[in-house]
């Protein structure tokens, strides 16, 4: 059965074959990865340090809603190549970024599971990559000259390169090849959290296929880059840990800030 996460109900019968109760179980069905050669992959050692790591959250960018806070500072959109590179150039040991999957199984960097086109929410899992790249997604505004100055780009870098670097929905494989190899990445895998009691998008995807898509991208393109996998979803973390042993997996949580 193509089961990623759900409830299983089993009848309890007595010696007379009469149902006397029901046993309800919360189950996770985990499929192994195939045809990727994962069994031969070496385990990446854990990152051990006596000092705190500086990790750039979504790189070093801001969201469109943060624009008023940063009017005095030329800024770049979060979860873009420019944002991740900027964090590295300012001394970050690693960057944290979010990955989600499109309808045609492309792993892209974006925080939310859906975007709003006008007043209509559009789930990324229902949208192909080509359609996604052409949507009028609002971005934090900054002139190309400001971005060039902020990113410490050399004279050989064109304004076209800067604009491409600031576009939303970059592919994970593209980032793994383009970013400096010594920059570690903390990759938050975004999945549908409806079964975890969190409603963000009114759709469901097969979690096995979803996680497999991200892991295949990493095995094909991450090389020796330091990677930490993480998610707010316990089921996703269990899957990522059972499907591979190369990269550490972290369950992240967020508590109430009320006093």
C-alpha cells in the first residue's frame, strides 16, 4: 500500500469471532530508496564544535513583509542564491534554507507550501516548475547597483547575473553546484503538515515520494558538502533517517513565545 503516514484500525475479536473492540494505531510506511546506489554512500561525520555555529536563516535575505524594516539597507529576497551567498560572505558557517517539491518533482527553495496569486492560494505541489518561475511573485525591491555593491561582486559579474541570483524558486541542484563548496547547508524539508495538526495547504502528497525526491537530489549533487537535514514534521524526520545514513537529521521545534 502506498502509505506514508496515517491511522490503521484493527478489529479485536474474541474466541467466538465477535468483534469486542478496535485497536487504533498511528503508522508510518517507509519505502527504501532504489537505483541510486545509496548503500555505498559514506556516512558524513557529525559537525562537532566547541563554539556556536553561525547559520544564516534562509540565507541573509528578507521577505516582502519585512521591507519596511530594511528601507535603510539594500536587501535581497530570502531563499535565493544571492541571499545564501550573502550570508557566506558575511562569515556564516552554514545557511538554512527551505526545500519543497513541485508537481513535476523539481526540488525548489521556498519557505511556504503555497503562494498567493491575487487572492487565490496556489499550492506548489500542484504547480509545474516552468509555471512557477513565470509567476509574478513579489520580491523585496533593491536596485541592481545596490545588490552589486552589497554582494561584493567582481567587475566581471553582470547585472543579469545579479537578477538571476535574486529570482524566487531556485532549484536545489542549482544551489548545490553554484554555492561555495565549503558552505554547509541546513536543509529544512517542507511537507504537508495537516496530519501533524497544522493546516497550511489543503492538499496531500505521498510523503515517501516527496522525501525521496529531495534525497536523490542530494546524493546526485551534494558531493562532499556539509549537509544537515531537518523538519518540523516528526514523520518526515523518521523517513529521512531510515532512508539514508549519510547526513544527520534534526527534528526542529518552535514553542510559544508568550510569557
